[in-house]
C-alpha cells in the first residue's frame, strides 16, 4: 500500500486537528515542537507551519542515545540536533514519522532531558506500526498500519510528503 502525498496530507490535517484538541484539553500554552531526524522532522515541519507555532522547530538526532548504538555505530548521514539551550518547564510536542518498537522515542526523550526537564511531552506520529518493545504510546496518531518484520516505511519529502512500504531484501 502506498501513502501518496494526498493521503499523507489528509493524515496531517487529521493529526493537526487531534493535536489541537489535545493541547486544548490539556490546557497547554506555548508548546515547543521537536521533530526526530529524519522523517519526524519532515512531519514536524508541516505541523509546525500549519499550527503557526511561534518558537523555532527543534530537531533531534537521537542516534547517540540509542541502546543499539554500539552495535550499529555512526551513520554517515547523522545530522546534529538543533535545539534551544533549554526545554525546562516547556510543553514539548515530540514528532516522529513511524512508531514501531519505541526505542527511537526512548532515545529522543533521553536526549531531551539533556536540555532540561520538560513540563510534559506529547508524542505525535504519522504512522503507528504497533509491536512495541517498550511501553511507549503516542497521544496523536495519523494511522495505525501493521507491517511484517521484513517490511519498513520510507517517508519522502520535504515539499510533498509521501510514504512507501519497502520490502527488505532476504539474505
């Protein structure tokens, strides 16, 4: 199944509406949005712009914080995090493209705490693959879509966001 740009745009509108309702219900003012590299940043850019959030969009690359860093090593495409000096007492909207095992989110939260202690963290994901290894759940989800263990999602952008389901090659 393909998620072309029209379908992704519809999911983003739904996510924006759900996120705005969550923010209102939680009585959150002046949230800070942070995207996780790389696909989460693409999703966050779209939501950040649509919601007219005043603060600059933060960008996290949680690769150094992953529990599998020692076995995976450094990626050649590893970009630095771009964050304000402090997130102390801020309400953070943490955005990623795909939620699967929960390990990327755990790593991102660990990195966030290096910048201070947020007042709250709201997790927003474009797609939830289910099959969590850690007890992490998103408050706002574009769509739930279970994939096989030999499949993954690739988000493309930045202007026209689309997602493709890719079959891993068998070795």
